[in-house]
C-alpha cells in the first residue's frame, strides 16, 4: 500500500489540482505549474497607465478566484511565499509604477529577484544573482573535495564527486544563460577550469584546454548551446512539451529548386529587442543555432546518434 501510494501520489495530485487552470484561464492567458509551484504570467504596455491598471486588476482578480477555489477544495494559499516580479528592459521598467499587489489581506511588494525552480530570476533577466549563487556553491564544494582529494587513489573517484556536486549545478537550467555577456559566462568557465584542475591535480595557472579535452568536457558556452539544441531536437520530433514545440516552426521549402530544400531547417524569428530579451528567447535561439549545424546532424532521426554527433561537432568547434 505504501508503494502504491508513492506511485499514485503525483497522478492524484495532478488530478486534484487540474481545476486550477480552469480557474486561471478566465482571468489570465498564461500559467505554468510544476508540482505545487504555480506561476502566473501577464504582459502589458509599460508606457500606458491604463494597461498597467488592467494588469494589476486582472492579476488580483485571478488571485482572488484561486483563493476561493483553494478554500473550497480544502487547500491553503501561503501569502508569505507569494512573490511578484516585473521583467523588462531598463527603459521599460523606468516607465512602470507598480509597487504591490493585494493577495487577500496581504500586500505583496514587487521584488527585484525571485527564485524559480532553483533558478534566480531578476528584473532584467541578467541572471547575475543566479550565476553568483551557482559559483558560490561550487566553490564551497570544491573546497571540501580538495580537502579529501589526497585520499582518492583514482582520478575517476574525484571526477564522480565533482560531476555530482558541482557540474550538475552548473548544467541545471543552463539554457537560460544563452545570450548573456561573456563577462558573466566567464565566471562559470573559471569555476569549471578549477574543477578540471582539481580532478587532474595540476597547478592553478596551468593551461586548462587540454585538460577539458581529456575529460571530454565542453566549455560552458558550448554546454549552453548543446542543451538548447537537444531541446530543439526533441521539439522537432514531438518529444518535448507542447508549449515548447509550438515555439519553433519548420521552414517551408523554397519554390526554387535549391539544395537547402532537402535539409531540415527552422524558420528564423525576427525580434525587436536585440541582444537583450528577444534574441535570448528559445523561439529565436533555437532556429539560429539549429540552422548552423551540418545537414547530417539535422537530418538524424534518432536521439542518441544525434546527441553523439552534436557533441563531436561542438568539440571540434570548441
């Protein structure tokens, strides 16, 4: 009975909470949920006071409806854990005058940083806080592993520890780091270099590129591209969630007899906010990266062969 309850738990919770989206769709256009974490999204025009007022009213009415539904289904909304984050460019945020939202008897003040499933988002999506916390945690584990490094007789044991405690943190949700300035990415790269030197027991200022190659580790920037391309492959072949599959579109063949008509290419997305938010979106990054791949990788149908070919290609590029 314990095993049965453990297996059915996620399914029963999903069935129990599925009515939540019926409540939300009457007020807001977009919502995402993962387990018991629900996020509400609403876009508005920053230079229009009426649009801002409508956004506040819509969000507060939606929260009121969610509260009523939760009370009816014997659930409780934790007001203290409710956060409000406004995301936009620096110019857009200067025009916004939203300071708080009313959630029941509690006023939720807008914050500059919010945690989203282990990733720290800020108002400009610069992810400076996320990178800082990731590097801080990596340094902590590096220090502890370095203290016991002398007790490991095999390099493989150290590599397993580093991959489990550090590389997993660096690779977690690293696709959101696409398009960030190199000054931010270099902080993570220096952390990865320190990990490689620790595993191979080489001096601090020694050349690290051959070490990364021997460990078969892609540099940070290429690991980000690798993650996005793998998600793109799944989206093209229908193995990704529907909301991700809808973000990309197969390019229609040209009416002229071009050789590119036989290749699997994606339709590029034109964005207005260059190098800030628009080009960093998955709908823009996926076609840009995918169309640069050789045709032998794009035409591959199976996941594992495509993954191996892609990693080999990125290693050569790196």
